[in-house]
């Protein structure tokens, strides 16, 4: 069979399928394909494959035609090279179209992208199921570190709780606190256990290098005794020290009274003695107590002409509390009205019994002005020091106590320290309370530089980070990092204590106080030294009144600068300077904003001025005084004046300009004033007792016979604190 016959046979078999929709398409496509590649054999195999894919739809053929077709297929079978021809791609598209036409109409499924890295894909599938979230079956128990003081936010953070959740839990336990409020250790442990966590108590190790204030050394060298001079104001304490030192300190002091603790080392015929001079004014109680704590012997100065006074009794109590021996110096024996026996009797009543009376206290009569008995007093001090066997090491790290501190404009923070043990030298690292630093310079009490300071030596040091508090312990060490860490920890603790003291717990009882109209005056106080600042604040805070009060918004040492005035301006505070002055910038701000600024050099003048300011804010007290009572005998009606009461003055005087009350059966029924007061048709200003008069009450006509008209006078009395 020729090639033309084969083509004809194919067209005849395909033409029988023209009835179907798809057949026409196939025939048309086959013709196009055959027409273009009629001379090439490879097309025939593809044509046959198309016919084989639809055997059901093709009409039955006779055996001869099938054989012819089969033979034609065998003849036209292409080689492997022909299959790789580019025309295969076009035929593949046709096959896809046929498949789509023969299938039901539906949406095409998205193809999955082939992952070139099959190994990683398989690895991810294997690992993924093992990392699924599993719900915990038991509550998580945590170890919560509890420090001495921690805030609610810190506790919630360690428990992995929200702040609000912890606060609500605390409220259910009866603990009311805000997020930033500090909790004590016991409360934090209770809350932690209640929630179900394990509390771990942390101990502070910041005081590893701290030593006690009172050091008892038995194997060191003999040191000079530390003697504190105490007593009532103006009894001659500083005058006695002046005579011993051969100086004139009293002349340079404001008001002739001591307002700072003075520390001096004096050479006598019997050896060296370190003296501390404490103030005698009532405001300096803390200074006297501090002086008694760091001393070895107390000299109690009592004036022979004045006797035992309140500060004398207080000094005795401080000495007994500190457990130090007492030597009484009866001063001013050269005065005419001096009475030594009276002083001894008064002190014996306070359980201070002289040796000649069988007691243990040494009594020595002296005169600080003439020097009589002073040598005997010093001999007694040296004798008492020998009995105490005072010893200290003059090598190694130094320990001491801050006697006074101030802020110098050129030197910065300056502290007067009394060394108790060891040796303090230049460039030593020191820890002083919440402050730290390195000793830059050392000065003695005469402001002369020294290289080192040993036991019982008062010395002024510079180089601290801030002004320390009076009474803070000084410790020298070589470890700078440790000193800084301990100082910062102490400062943090102090801030927490200050925050807790300022926080006010709300209660129903205090609700009425919160909305009260109590007037508050704000003050900003700057002083020359830390000790005076402490004494002033304690004295002012002791002033109490239910209607007016004061609040110290800031206190510090040093001159008054621009930032202080800005703070006073924002807080509407009055500025007080004690032995300090304002700089030029601060003065300009004060003048431009009219801020109240007061300077003082004597502490009791300052306290009196503050009391006067507070008294000015108090409303005057109004008192009522009954000056006359008139009894109504009859009532006359007038068309012009209304009801006129005919009365007789039974008590005192009836005055027209004063307010009145109308009483009926001893009950007040009306309060007002008089409209008219007449006697014999004449207007008068007052009517005395026992006389008759006509009284017209303003805006009140319901007056009856038997009523009483009470005239009273209001007087305003100034109140003071």
C-alpha cells in the first residue's frame, strides 16, 4: 500500500467522528500537522498514538484495514533521535488539551513546587513534631530571691507575673501596695509562699569591712584620751577650752555660743588630750549625743551661779547612756553669787554624787576666766585616762567618726574626722557612710596640712564624693571597687527608706485629714555645716499645730545657688540661709521673682522667725463677751418703725453698734442687730444697767413681752505657736 493510501485511510476513519464536538478539533489539528510534515515519518507514530488513546470512540474497522494500519505503524516507527526533536513539545500541548476536554469541568489543582534540597525538607518533617507546645500539667515552682527590701515590680519580675496580677493577689492577702512601693523581707516571703514559689533569703554582704563604732584595743600603744566638754548654754564650756588652748574661740562665735562641734588636740604638761566642744543649745541634742558616743571622758561644766539646767540634765543622761566616766567642773566660782553647795545638791539629786560624799564622780571648782583649778582638772583627766588604759594601733587601716562636714567652694566636700584607730594617710581610699573617695589632703585644726593622722587625732579630709552625715563611720581600705559598691548599696537603701517614710497609707480614718484645710509653708534651708543643718531640721520638725504646718522641701550645706532658687520658685518656698549667702545669679532671681530670703547666724533666732511666720498664717481666735441684757416689759406697734420693745436693762450696758440675740425661755430665736435705741424719744448710743429704753430690732417684729435681748461683743485674739 502506498503512502497516499495510508493518508486516505486515516482521514476516512477520522471523518466518521465529525458528529462529536471534539472530533472536528482533532481532525483539524491532525490535518495541520500532517500537511506540514507529510514528508517526515516521525509524525506517523504520534498520529497512531492519538488514535490508540481513544479506541472506544473510533468506529469498527474490518480486519484488512487493521492489518494495514498495523503494518503502517511498524514501518513508520521512529528512532530515539527523532523523539528528541523540538516538535514533541507542541504535540505534548495538544495531548494536554485533549485530556482537559475529556475530563469533567473542575478547578485546577495548585501544583506543588519542587524543593531542590530534598534532604533538608525531609529533615524538617522529622524534627517538627518533637517541638510542639505542650500544656504544663503542674504549676511551675520558681526560686525567688528575697532581699532585705525589694519593690513589688522586682518581686513580680522574679515570679514571672504581671504587676497587676501580683497586686490583686496581695490585696486578697490584705497587703495594699503600689508597683514602686518597697516590701519588707517578711512580707515578701509570705506573699511568695502564698503564691506557691520557693523564697530564697539573700543576706547583704556589704559590711564585710565594717567595724563597730566603739573599738576596744588591748594590745596596741597608749593613745591620748578623747574628752568631750558638755553642759548648759553660756555656762563657760568654750571659755574653759579657750584657756586650755590659749585661744579666743568665743569671740569669733555668733552670739557668743557654740553652734558646731569643735575638735582640738592640746598639748599639756601631762601629755596630749583631744577635746570635743559640743553646743549647749537645746537644738543641738543630737550633737551632744554624738559627742558622748565617741568620747572616753566627759567634762560636765556647771555654772556656780546658775546651777543645774535642762541641758545639764540632758548631758548627764547622754554620758550615762554612752557608759563613759564623768568629771564635773563647777565654773564661775569667782562670781559673788556663786554657790558650789547648791550645785552639788542639785547634781546629787540626779544621782551624780561627789567623791567627798562617798560617790564616784570627781568635782573640781574652776574659773575659766582666771584659770583657777584648770590644772587640777587636767590632772584628773589624765588620771582617769590611765585608769581606763586607753590603747590603739598606729598602723594599718584607719577607723574614725565624722564630727562635722561642710561644702567648701574651692575644696569641695570637707569632713572633720576623729581618728579612733589605725593610721590615715594621703591617697587612702575611704568609705564614709553613703559616700566614698580618696584622701586628697589632710589638715589639722589650725588648717595646716599634715601627711598622716593617728589615733585620737582630729583631722579635716578632702576628696569625698559628697558631704557625709555627721556621725558616719570612716573606714580606710585599699580596695576601691569594694568601697564604691558598698557606698552605692547604702545609698540605695537610704533612698528606699526615704520613699517609705514619705508614702502615706490610705484609710477611712485619714480620709478626713486628707481633705482638711491645713496651711503648709514650704522652706528651703542651706547651712554652712552638716551638724547645724541636722539640728535646725530637727528643731523645725518638732513644731506642731493642727491648723498650720511646715515642710522642708530641701536642705543641704553650702552657699545658695541658682538651682536652689529655681527649686524654691517652683515649690513656692521661703529660703533660709544659716551662715551662708546667695551668689550673684541667685540674687538676681530672688529680686526678679520676689522670693523671701532670710539670713541667720544664731539658731534660736531662726527658730523664732519660723514660728512667727507660722503664727501669721493662723486665723485669729474669735471670742464673744456678753456686755448687756435687756428684759422686754411691753411691745409697742408703730406704722413707721414696726415693733418697738419697751425694755429695762437688767445687766451690763446695751450698745447700739453691737450684735444682739433675742432669747425666749432661754432659747435663742433670732440673731441680728439693733435698728434703734431710744431713751425719752432721743436716739442714744448706749444705755446702762437699771434704766429703761426703747429697742427696735432690725428685720424682726415677732418680739413679745418677757423676751430677753442679749447684746454681745466679738473680740479677735491673735494666735501664736
